[in-house]
C-alpha cells in the first residue's frame, strides 16, 4: 500500500501532534507536594508524593520513617518547606497519687530532602506535661505547644488540695474526684529558619515563687485544642475554669510577632455554649474562627474583634445536620475561603466507627454557612485530619480505622468533591492521627 505525498505529510502531522500532546501531558504531571501522615500504631511517619494531574499518591523512598518518640499526634511543615516537626505525645501512666507522666514525649525535627525523604535532626521537650497540639506563628518565627498540665512543682501534676497552683478539679477521673491539677499551658519557642532548631521563650509577665520567669504561659483547665492567628492565640478548654462553673471555653492571648511573647487581652474567657469542643480552626486568612462541637454536632463561627474578642456571626451555631455520621473532628477551608469542609469520624462511640463522611459548606460574605449540594462526601473510616493540598486542587483525609489516606478532587466553582481519577484511597501507616503536606518540592 502506497501513500501519496500529501497523505504522508498529513500522517506525519498527526503523529507529531500525538507525540506533542503526550510529552505535554507527561511534563505537567510532576510532583506537586509531599504528603506526610503520622501513625500511632507503630510510631511511624508515612510519606507520599502527590501527582499534579491526578492527585494520586506514590510512596517516597524510605517511607515509613520512625517518629522519634511515642504516639505521634501532630505534624507540621515549616514555612520554608525544609523541616517537618512531629509532636510525640508519649505514652501516659498515672501513679497511685494521680500524678501523670508520659514516656517518649518530645518534638522531633526532620529535614526534608529534595525527593521528600526525611532525615532526623534532633528533638526537644515541651515544658508542660501531656502535649496536645502545636502550631507555628503566622510567620513561622515561633512555635507554640499546647500542654494538658503546666509544670507546677517539678513534674507533679496532682494535689490532694485545691490551691493557686492546683485550681482544676480532676474531671477526667471520678475515682480521683478529690484530686486537683494545674491548668494547661502553652510552651513557646523561637525557630531558627536556617537550622530548624528551637529556643525556649520564657514568660516575661509571670514569675514563680522563687522570683524567676515562668517557662510557660498558663491557659484554662483541661485544654482541648488551639489556633494561632496573625495576632492571637485562642485555646479551647474543657473546664471548669478556676473559681467558676464555666465549661467549654476559649481562652485568648495576644501574640507579639517580634519576640513571640503571649499577653492576656481580657480578664475572662469566652463561654461558647458547646457541649464538647473537638477542634478549633480558621480559614487561611483567619477571617473566621470555627469551633466544632462533637457533642451536639454543630459548628460555631466567630470573627475576631478588638483585643481578640470573639464575636459570633448571625445564625451560629450551624447544625452539621447534612452529615449522616456526626462527631465532627477536623476542619479545613479552601484557599479562597469559599468552602468549609468538616471531617466527621462517626457516632461518638469512638474513632474506630466505620460510618464516616465529609460535610461541605459554602461561606457567604458575612460568614454564614450553607450546605454544598451533593454533600456529605465519602471518605475513609475514622478521619482524623483534613486539608487542601498546596496546589489547591485536592482534599485529603487520614483515616484512623482504615489506616489509609483518602483523596478527593475539589471543584473550585461548586465546592463538590469527587473521587481521584485512578485511585481514591491509599494504604498508609497504622492508625494515622494527622496529615500535612509541603508544597516545596525542589
């Protein structure tokens, strides 16, 4: 069979176009982010590459990595993308007097290689006992750690009598109802951007009985979670607060962006009216502050006013009724603050419940939430975290019960989430508790 010259030219053009499209497609399918997951079963960190075109995940060489401690509950990436910080809560034990200690508790720092691989650098200890959360300041110059108990009288965390140092009744253990604990605390560090190393910041406002500066900043009784914004640190506490019957409160500090100091902005905490706060967060610009109430399956929405005073928007709290699972446990917004997504772990019987989903809301100009059509969206079993990837294309959760990462494609116009193109879920480290991503992939 012979082709005429014009036919040969046409065929060559078609082949050239096909090859050109293929090369273009491949060149666009680069690694857009590195995704890290902390697993509590074996104290590990799972690491993945995120594909730009599909959002699909591939394991990074060397994954999983050891977490550097026990029970890694949180991980964050430095703003430079050069370091991963892992908060190991440790394994708790309580002696006959009600004093609590944690084995294997620390903040472990890893450098992030050019291919997303991790190399352990060193670890640091928070000043308090029972670390719960940690977060960078808005600039990344300071790191704050939320601890369940302030370090009163050395490592002692319980007393038989109420005092200034032990103002919190033992609400966590009915058999120890006559014991008292110190408040929670925030430990503050300055961060060296070049090395990732931490340096302790002492409290310039308060001193201990010996006349030396405290090494921590007190918060309320039994802290749950906190959010660090550009100007304020907001700590959600179970309570009751000392000398009151105020439960489910938010305690506020102003953040000095020059030296990292925290100073009180008002004399009393905000009483939210929630039944059981599980998470406090915000949009990317901290225009709105969100508090999830797992007890009554609802969402509180606030704006930050003068001196950090939280002001509820109209029609709040919003019922999370579109979720068929309930137990809202984590939240995220898209980069443009158009949509709010809430990971619902399932009925309050625990994080191992297989009935889980993601509820989605549009965010009006005044902050009012309205359900996204088609929500709730599917996810894995027992999600513990949720975030938008650094390229603003995908939403991921890390799922405790199914030990997997679940990904969805984010429609930037409607907010609807749909499954990733090739595979939606990926096996990861056992019983993941948190997930985070870095967009610095050089």
